[in-house]
C-alpha cells in the first residue's frame, strides 16, 4: 500500500513538473513572439518615418554626409571650420571629382555654345592654405565642364602657403585624371595677397582672355560660353562676371 502511495506521489510530482515546464516554455515562446511582433512593428514605423523623411529631404537622407559618428570626425569637423570656415569633413567625403549639380543657367544663356566664340582662356586660381578636396574639385569641374577648344590653360598659384604638398598633389591628380599640359602650377616666395597673387599668375598667362576664379567654387554646365559671347558683343572692351550661386558651407548643398 505504501509502495502504491509512493508511486502515485511520484507520478503526481512528475506530471506537475511537466505541466510547470510546459507553461514556462509557453510563456517564453509567447514573450519571444511578442518581442518579434514589437520589433517588426517598430521596423515598419521606422521605415515609414524614413520614407517620409526621404520625401521631404531628398534621396540623400540615408547617406547624409554631414553626420558625425566618432570623436575623430567631430575633431575633423571643428578643425575644418577653424582652418577654412567651412565643413571640410563633408567636402572630403564628396571627393575631388565634380558632382551632379542643378543647371541654374538663365534661359538666354542656354542657347550659347562654343561655336559662337573663338577665344582661348587662361583660368587663374590663387589659394592660400586651401583644403585639397575643395581646390581639386574646382579644377576638376573646369576640366569637365569647359570645352577643350576654349580652355588654353589653368594657372594655379600657391600664394605662399605653409603646406607645400598641396600644389604637388594637384599636379599629380591632374596628370592622372586630366590633361597635364593644361595645368601650370606657380608658387610665390611669400604671401602676396589675393590681388597681387592674381597679377602674379596673369604674367604667365598665354590665353587671349583671362578668367579669375576662387579656389573653392564649382563651375556649372555651359558656364564659360555666355561670358565669352558677351566679350565678343562688346568688341572686347567688357569685364564680365557670372551669376554666382551659393553652396552651403556646412552641408555643401548647392
């Protein structure tokens, strides 16, 4: 009798343990499923928010180059503003090649093409301690968006910068990607200042029209043809200036 009672008690304990185990596993499964449902719901919400943000801010929202992820990037951001008064971190991320920018030409400029002028221009760019990515993107945009028949040369003047490697790197990059013979690098012995540095570069120019550009700009499509056409219309007595669009110094948005 005692043996039977002991057997019954043992069976009850085993059944009770099994029930507790089954309930515990079921609760864990329910919690796991609930967690997955919450995560999926959050993913849907986040995706919805991102899609709405993309509509409002453009397709570059996810690849926002202005985002800072590390202390090193924060330091680079601060140093860029200290040295150049713009976000060099973003400029370096954009790179040295010309990017796609909106065509903002006036309607009367669109119909002017290279066949309407016979000039060859010398483009003079002076810099002092300029960020390489900005300066090289200026030069790249000139090579990409200026008809070769109109471009005599690009004269880059280092106005006594303490960094002597920038001009050497520019010459290397131009030789790699563009036409080395159309780039002439000059270096003044001391800092002359913008106007005198431009005159210094002009003395070496061989084109019949001189164009002076800043070291941190990007020329647009068809930028040079209307300028040269205006010079022709004035019998070569005009000094012409283009409309200058704005580039955001923090995001580099055109």
